[in-house]
C-alpha cells in the first residue's frame, strides 16, 4: 500500500477541476491535447473531479460522448503521474482508467505532502451537504443499481444530459468564507486543503477552492512550492 510519505506533490504539478466537458466548453479536451503534444508540461496531473460533465463506468453509452478525451487520458497515464479524484459527475472510473490512480468519493480526502506541509485533497462534495445527498451518491455508485437501470439507460442518460447542458455552473457564492470554515472542520491535522466542486477560485486561509476550467479557464499550478491559479490555454479559447 502506498504510504502518505510517498505521496508528494511535485513542483510544476497541475490541478485541473470542474471542466464539465463536453457540455460546458472544450477547455478540457484542448488541455489534454496540449499535454499530449508537450505544449503544456507537468510531472504530475491531479484531476480533481467533474472534469467530465457525465461519465461513469459499467455503461458504454455514456462514454461515447467523451471518447476522444478518454483515449488521450488513457495514453497520458502511461507517460505522467496521474491522479483522478472522482467528482459527483464522474465516478466508477477505475474500470475506464485502469492505469490511473483513481480515488472514489468514499476514500477522499487523500493526504499528500507539499514541502513538508500536510495537504488534504478531495473533490469537495463530501462535506456540509447532508444525508439525502450522501445516500443518493452511494446509490448512484452502486454497480448493481447501475445494472438494474441498464434497460432504461439511454433514455435516462439523454434526459440527464439535456438538464446538465442547461445548468448554470459559473456563479459566485455569497458568504463562501463560512462554507470554507465549515469544510475545514471536517479535516484534521492539515496545513492546507485543496478542493474543486464550488468553482470559486479563491484562497481562504488554509482552504483553496480551485478554479473551474470551464468557468475561470484556469487551473492550479505548483510554483516555488505554492499553488497558484494560472490560465494554461493562452488565446486558444
Ligand atoms: Mn462537483
């Protein structure tokens, strides 16, 4: 088993969250292509969840919408260190990405080191959200439940995609400081927390809410041992 000491965030590591591909722009696919061509270089790629707007294992149909991005990720994972923190839109991914280190929702947060600092990483939908949401998530990630739904699969997925396309995902949350404070209470003994999910692109004390690649068109990059937000795609968008 990998130990925490071995899990080190490296200089130049990239943190990409909430691209919501393909329904909210192509930024994720463009970035993956730049990583593949070497135009963007990183020793370590942290995919922090919801980079796919809808993707899960044990269903071939849902994968047809993102097949190009899936294929590039499968190749990239053999060249660079790649971690996938499952989100609420993309889960049961280890079947699709056998060579990526996938962290499902129930095993998050995962602790990493960054220059001696203890950093808690998670997609961010686990805390401060309530019991019904939790139950819904667990049901949706149950292999048998997905199998039972299979005869209705295409209809359900098309229906869900119609709704997801119309969803407004880029909003500034009022009083986000309070939520950040509440989330931090769920983490113990950490120097820093890095999460996606809320699309806020803010640093509040120990709490970092990553930018959404779909909204701010930015990602987190480790520069001189610190996480900064950076646009990676230049004028290509
Ligand atoms: Mn999310």
